[in-house]
């Protein structure tokens, strides 16, 4: 499921009752009045995109998943799908 949202506050997206705070990055100082896309994955995780760039990933409750944990989950998913 995808939905485009307009940020009203600095680095905060409101989505289905959740407040998703976008962590700072090297591309922009702030994201006020910027259109971002929120994507919900089948397992309930959420991701926020600005154009083609993924800004952050959250669990189903809206808690930010850090980059190292994202990589670990991604590798685990790939390993689970690998045909041996």
C-alpha cells in the first residue's frame, strides 16, 4: 500500500495515527512541506520515500528501525528465500 503525504512539521510524517520521525540525513536539512511516499510492506513494516530515496524504515508500531537492523532483516529475508 502506498500513500503520498505532505509533511507539516520538521521531519515528521503523520500516517494512520502514527507519527513517523524522519532521521536527519546528508541530503536535506529539513523536510517541511515536502511530499513523501509512505509504503506499507506485507509484514507491517513502513518505509518513507522522498522520490527514489528511502529515508527510513519503521516497524508496524511506528518505531524507527536503525540502518544496521534494516540490513540484518534484509539479509535474513534474502537467506530465507534462497533455494539451496
